C-alpha cells in the first residue's frame, strides 16, 4: 500500500478530484442500485470540486512548472503546452450541462440530508434506477464527457508528479520521522509494502512529520510504532 501526502493545498485538491473520478467510475460498473447511487454521489461531489476555478488554475500552474524540469523531453513538453492551452481556453460554460441539470441538482440537495435518498424523498431517482444498467451507463458517460479535458489534464499532471521523484532512506525513531529542511517537492509517498502499519502525515514544504501507526482492528486503540525503522520516503514533483 502506497500512502501519499500533498505538500500544498493545490495538490491536495488534485488528489481529491482523482479519488472522486475513480470512486464514481468504479461504482457505476456494477448493475446494482446502491452502486449507482454511490457513483452518482461521487459525480455530484466532482461537480463541486471541478467547477471551482482553483482546480483549473492549479493544473495550469503545475503544467507550466513541470515544463522546465530537466528530466522532461520535447514530446512531453509539447503535450504539457497543449494540455495547458486546452485548460486556458476552455469555455467557462463547459460544465453547464451538469451543473444546471435539474435531476442532479435535486440529488445534490438531498445528499445533504442524512438518509435523504429514499424513494419517498426522491421518487424520480428511484424511477431512474429502474432503467437498464446500459442506459444508466450512457447517461453517466454523457455527464462524465463534460469532464474529459479536465480528467485528461489531471491524470497527466499527477502521473508526471509521481514519475519525477527521488528517494531518501529515512530513520523513524520509535515510529517518528521529522524534518525541517525545505523539500523541493509537491508530494510525498511512502510504500508500506506488506507491513500492517500506516503513516500519519503532518506538515508542508518547510517541515514534515510522519508517524507510523498501527491498529489491530477497529475495536482496538491506535498506537504509534514502538521500534526504530528505516523506510524509503519518495519526494515527487
């Protein structure tokens, strides 16, 4: 299991958008009403995240910054320029079909209410859930098509950030690693391998702490790892 920690709020937004894309597209593959509801919920969250201009600005900033990396070849540099231009000149109305869809807006409002998606609250949603799975897929694909340029740029940026990396063997004293030296990185990654422990990150580009934690089960307390360990910390971007 690889755990990632963004060192800026901008990259944090990119990772959240990536998770929502994966979540929605994973759930919609299953011909099950509750899976479709989960996919729809993630789609509604995506509308909120992607329609905000700061996500687009962050991707343009990262694409422009990455072009000057020594490891980037001419073909990659050209692709970055094209993706950046697509984002810059993309219409501000690109997401209107999704944002202004009455069906999705009603679902969005009801999602704010705990248990608010019952058939007695949203009969039109449950009417839609009776459609053939293939037809529901067509509808979801039509909505996701509005995000295609954004998703393409998002996947490319995160792929490049993860590829442009170096590694440092770090000493975790009784499960704790702390560093105050500024890192020229956008993202930190730690691969736990088959160890049944997980990291808790805290910090930014100026300082970073990582605590290795363990929990035998959801019914047991969380404790910090007691022994000293050496682990590889990957600095990305």
